[in-house]
C-alpha cells in the first residue's frame, strides 16, 4: 500500500469513523423520501458554451433517499437523476450522488447555504471524496459528491468500460458525459430550498480537479472553483503520466503521432477554455514536485485563468497526502459563505 493510501485511510478512519461508506446505513433497500422535477435553464448565451457541452432548456426527474445521520448537524442522502447522455450500458445512464447536507444543531436547515459539487480521483477511491464532502458539510457547506460515468454503480459488471480509456477518442466521449452530468447536478443544487443559488461551487482532486475545471468553464453556475492537484495541457499530462502510459503506447502502435494525440484531447483540455474562469472566485492547490500533473501544466491553466490564488505543497502527486489536513482547511475555508461587505 503506497503512502497516499495509508494517509488517506488513516485520515478517513479518524474523521469519518470505522464505516467504509455511508451507503451501508441500512441492510434493507431504502425508498426515496422525495421525488421531484428540476429545471435546467442556461444562464448565458449558448454560443459561450462549447457545442459538445451545450444543454437546451429542459426538465428532469430526481429522487432523494436519506441514508444516515452523520452527526447532529450533518446528514447524507443518495440522489439520483438521469444522465443527459444515453449510452449502451443502462447502469451508466443514471447519475448517482451522495448529498451531504449541513443542518443546524437542532437538525433543521438554517436558511440558504453555499453548496459544492465534489468529484473523485481517477482510481475511483470514493472515501477521499466523501472525506472532503463530509468535512464541508460539517462546516456549513452542502456537498454533492457526484460519481462520474462508469464509476461505482455506473460501471457494468459484464464488460470492461471506463470513463478514461486507452483510446483518447473514447475518453473524450466519457468526459463529455461527465460534464453534462455535472451541469445537471449544478441545476439540481440551484433548485434546492436549502441552497444559495448564488454560492454554488465545484471541487475535485487530480482527475476530479481537471474535470471540475472543464465543467466550470462550461457552466456559469459554478461561481466558486477549487482545484486540487490539477492543471491544463491535458495532452501532455496524458502523454507523460505513468498512470496512463498505455494510452500513449497504444496510440503509437497504431502509427499515430503525438500531435494527433494532443489534438484529439484538445476539446476536453481545461487550458483550451481557461479564460472563461477569469472573474470567478478560484483557488488552486498543487504540488511542487507533481509527477502526474507537472507544475508546468498547472501553470498553463493558472495563467489562462487569470492567475488566481494558488497554494503549493512541497510534495509530489501522491506524497501530497501528507498535507491533507492543510488541504481540508484550505478547501472548507474557501467555500464558506463570503463575509458581507
């Protein structure tokens, strides 16, 4: 077990207790306590959104099922809604989320509060995303942990299918679905009576951070953007990263070029649209010695986004786990309701 997993496991057990998942609160299947219809309306001219990520005005169903009371001031519920994208794999066509809701000490919602979409890492280690979501809720910010395409309950058992595939063209398809799912998630949060629609944010780590950047560039509802261990120049990240080396090797084996590889990934590269982040409230948290997302790739996104505040950990991609308490503090403080002027 590498250092990152040891640190994450220890922190998760310390902060979240011995249960591995909030989904094991009851052995019997839970029934939705709330069903409803949410409305997606674009907040700006569709021409400002890349064509592949556009959504026309529409309504969609959702269901909310309480799972557990995490503490006196926090509960968690499962939220499901249909993906805007229909794939050949039925289980992938429903978006599954865990909604950590901040309540007052009396168990009641206390006005409209900020809310954040939380995205997980490439490996799909959900405890890390849950850790941040729970911590956000414990400090007064609702957190909707969204499971991206082909992760968790969205992964078919009979075929090998992933959101990020060896073929970069398939990764583009998977990433497109993730962004459209996230745009619906933002609209759902904005419709909730306990959520301040003017204070909706997005947070992710590594792949989740890259996806969060791309989603924020396409969805203006995300006014607060926090990215951890993420960056731009996705072609370079994918070409050089040891985690996805198979993609590069497979591409070269087909007789394709590095330039073609970069061009295929350009439509899902956050650096392509980085200027759309300018003017947002934004925080980047990165590692000086990141071997997966090189600092140069981080700086490419940072420059394009208008040089927002950035925190550098003296660590690599995995050893950044040693700074996890620091990261939790930075993230939760960032998403708290800004003080009134």
